């Protein structure tokens, strides 16, 4: 099991925890909108570090982005397995072709 899979499992386990004892439970209790807001904040921080060029800081912020992405998805019932299935479906497809095939 990868670190990302373990993280997704931990998020799922903590979804029902007491929000006073778990940051994940606290975020999920605030609802999908708050989870999306927090994801956006973390994504912006990652962009800032990417522009600055500090690889260590970017690595840290990227980890935060992945965590908050999984929390946001969990808040809407989307699992890592579903995300993996979508990535698998896209394998071997040009990014340009995939974008062109999307509904606009």
C-alpha cells in the first residue's frame, strides 16, 4: 500500500471521529465547501513555493495539497480508488486529445 493509499484510508477512518480530536474530522464536519476552501488555500501556497523555486518547501506544500485534495474529495464521497480508476482510464491518451474529448 502506498503512502497515498494509507493517507486516504486514514482520512476515511477519521471521518467519523470526534472533531475535537481529529483535524480531518473537524474539516469534514465543516462541510464540503470548507474542505474546498482549505484545498484552495493549500494549492495557492504550493504555487507560491513553485514560483520561488524552493524544492523542499514545494515538497511540503505539495504534500499538504494532496492531503487536502483527498479530504475535499472524501467530503463529496469521492474515493482515491475512483480517482485512480479515472487516471487509469486516461492512460495512453494524449492530454490534448483528452481535453478535446471533454464536455465543455
